């Protein structure tokens, strides 16, 4: 299976998908239809399966997240695999990395309406962003192939001839960092190591 993401809609969600968990592996393809199953529905783009939808998810597991589950633990994946296998579907690989990493701004170039940054995430990458940052600041970068949500995966794009943007500098809204009515780049502690998984760092700090 390709890389996938998990997204939970809680029971009181205004969305019609309330109390549903989406398993999405269709890249940037939209869902055009679905095949409903007893426990698991298949999400389709034309004739291709691009994800699964598990309704009434709170009957399997109480979960206190609204939106993306960036770094699910093994227990969640085990539960999902039991549900999928009982439905005759392929099981999921475990998550060993969220795809969101600590990066340090090492250079900055002003473009017409944005900035081109060189970011050290353990290796140097180019990232275009409208955020105005300072050299030396540490931020969170979503690497290529990382999902922000179902149907929205980070992919490279050309900024100028021969130069591509290879990631996304994350906002607080991307990472569900309050206050969500605001919009800003998430700046992290300078002691964090470049390339470390942001959500593993967060988990270590919350457990400390």
C-alpha cells in the first residue's frame, strides 16, 4: 500500500461523515464515489480504490481527536487492521514517521509574492513560502509525500527554472496548534535537532 493518512470526524461534526474514520492513500486524487460495505466502505476515484471509510468508529474506539491523526500508535493500527481484515481488505503498515520534521532556515531569497528558503532538515532542501522567516529560526516542514489531510499530499513543484520546492513550511492550522482562528508559521525551540519528527518530539515532551 502507498503512504496513507488517517482522519477522524467526531460524532458531533457538522459534516455528514460524523463519527467516521477515513483511511486515505490516493495522493491528491478526489473521492468521486464510494462502495458501501457493512463495516467499511471503499472510497473511489473513478474505478480506483483510494481509501476506506469506517463509520460509527466510536463503537470500536474512543478517540479524542478531530481531524488528522498525524502519528498513530501501534494499538490504533492493530485495531484498524482487525477491522480491515474482517472486511477482507488489505492491512495497513505501521507508522514509523509522521513526515513532519524540524527544519532550520539557512538562507532566504525574496521572490515577487513569496520567499524561497533553504531549509536544513538533515539535508538541505528548497521550500517556497509566503511566511516571512529569519535565518536561524526553526520551523516544521511537511516533506514530499506527506498528507495534510485526505486528498492533500505534499508534492514538489517548480519555483523557477531548475529549482523546485520540496516541502511545505507548516502553519499552526496545518498542525492543529491553537489558536486556530489565527494563521502563523510554527516556530519551535532552537534546541530541537534538524530532521527530527515533530510529533515524536511533541510526544516526548508531553510524556516528560
